[in-house]
């Protein structure tokens, strides 16, 4: 009986760990990120935090760009060194980002070659990209599938900052 209780406890504890977000979400504060992930591996710029996230296919580089209020305005995930980023890792990252949107969000996925607008700019989904956009809620996610996979989520504020 004791072994069964211990097994149930371990099962519940494992489920709780799986339910924790593996990534941050746009709009989170730097203090929340540090609490969840610990001290960043690096801080190459004052407003950029970097962590290494271990996955089954190797370490992924997780980068967060902050605004002047220490709020996340861009987040990226890419393989570190010889690691591989799996499709599931990219999909989990995208799902985590989308979970911060209101339930009535208008996010939709685009196919290569499709035109879209974000932050007043007319753009086209590239041949090696998968794009998810919700202009109304100010979120753009670009998943580059080749040659080196990466996924990037940006807010309207970050997009406009890079356009200046």
C-alpha cells in the first residue's frame, strides 16, 4: 500500500513539473523570469537576458529582450552549438506565447508566400518560415524551419523599435 501511495505522489509531482511553463511569455517582468529560470547564463546587453534550456536533443539558447520597464518584448529560442531544435520544442514555445492572448484572439498561422500586416507594415511569409500573427493583440511569431531552426516572438513595441 505504501509503494502505491509513493507512486501516486511521484506521478502527481511529475504532472506538476510538466505543467510549469518551459518558456516565458511576452509581457512578463524580468523578476518573474529570474524567479522561474534562475540567474541568466549571460546578459550581453543591459536589456537582454539569456538562459540555456536543456532538452532531449541538446541545449537551446533562450533569449529575452526587455523594454525600459523590465517587461519582455521579444523572446527567441534556437539551438546552442551542435544541439537540434525539435519541431515539438518550437510548437511548445509557440503554444506558450499564444496562451497569454485573450481567449477571443485572432492569431492565425500563415503559409509560405502569404502576405500579412503587422504594426502597419506589409510583410510576406518567407519560404522557410511559419508565421503566426495577431496584429490586434500585438504579437508576431516567426518560426524559421531551415537552414538553422529558430523561433522568435515579438511585440508591436519591439517590431517598431527595430524599424526605426
